[in-house]
């Protein structure tokens, strides 16, 4: 792995310029203060922020839930809340979305806003604004969001194949992100959301106990860390599929750059996490984020771009009365 001093300086410069120059392009169809004056005397964004703050008091995992929900929604059919729709063969039923949580929280916010101004605030916008607030409240960057999304009216499970798996190799992941308009630097930045991420023992069992059929742990994982995970987080015979945090214990559920340091230490929990720090195409990015303070600003750009992916505005889609059902 290259030290940051020998990282491709030109690549870093180009990436920063690209991020800065493209920051406004993805907001063209949305607007700041979109709901101003549209919900009587109620501030839509204040309602969302208060709800997020109250939830995080007793459930700090919700920041991970919201980020997971936003990514899995926006990466499939764009940011249109199609992931929230109930029913047979919807996105929600796809294996890729089995670990998603937070649907109930979106329902709660939607109910409060429907009571204040029926049919005004989209479920898609609630996801975006709530995630923004959760990130800031957990130590991450404060950034502005533009709103005005409308909700999609269809949801099909097979479309979840657009989502990269926890085991995907970096070349394939880069290609999947490229199809959505993201470069590899933006991909690595968005993966930094794993600083507050969680997974389950079943997802990493092969890395811990039978990597590539060897009956041993993945050699790319720090041996001591693998022992800790198999002994305490994921012991044999566990009654439940235990939760595993993707960041170091001292920094779980704090939005910071420690995820990248975790990778440098050989303690990436998911296969794709560790691969990010080992593949020559992205290893320098991990080093760059771990040793500089650029991650918050770059993450703010990348998630804002993600939040504007294939949005429905104007007369497209609808404003659902219930986030789980079309009107």
C-alpha cells in the first residue's frame, strides 16, 4: 500500500476539482426550502430534525439504518422511496434488502407530517432529510439538502440486483457505481458511511471460519481481530444472528474517518471493506482519507449527489399518503 506522500497527487487534485465543479449539477431539479409555506405554520425540516434527535437519544443505530435505507433506495430506480413499498416481490423482499431497518421510523415522521399538511411531503424527501440530520447529529458533516422529490409508484425485487454485495470485488464495484454516474473516488467516499455501519455474523461467517473453503479465517484480516469476532461477536452456536459493527469499538456510531484507519489495520469487517484498502485502484484513497481531514467535505458532496440520483419531480410519481402503499 502506498503512503499518502506517494499517492497519485494529480489524481487527488483532479478528484477534488471534479467534486467541487459537479456539486451544483445534481440539484437542478430540486430546490432549497422547497416546503417553505407549504405546510401551514409547520416547518417540515424542523419536524424531521426533532424526530431524528429524539430517536437517536435511545437508538443511535438509526444513523446506520437511515444511511443503509437511503443507499439501497437511491441505487435502485433512483431516490423515490420505492424501497418502502410493501407487497409481494417488491424491493423490500429482495435478499439484498433483508438487513434494512428504519421503516417504522419513516412511518412515524410521515404520520406527523400528514397530520400537519396532508399530501404535501414525499416519503422520498423524508429519507433524504432524516439521513442528513442523523449524520450531523452523530458527528458527521452538516450539509444542505435540496428537496422536491416525488414518490415512485412501482417496486420490483429483481431490480435490487443493481446493489453491490458485501463480497463484491473492487473492479466490479467500480463498474456498478460507474453505471450510476459515480467515479471510483466517490464510491470510496460513500463506502466511508460504514463508519457507522452494521452487519450480521451470517454475512461474514465465511471470512471468519471458512475463507474460500480453507476452514480458516481470511488471511487479509488481522488475526487478533478475527479471534475477537469469532470469540465474542460471532461465537459458534449463537442463538441469534448477532450484529457486528463495521468500525472500531471506540468509534462505532460516530461519523468520522476511523473506518479508513480500521481498513489500514487489516480490520475491515466486510470483504469489500478490506478489498478497498488492498486493490491498487482504491488503496491510495483509503490512505488519503485516513491521513487527511478531507473525508467529511467529500462525503457531503457524494451523498448529495446520490440523493439526487434519478429523482422524480414535477408531475412524475406521486406524494404517497402512506409510505408503504401507493395512493
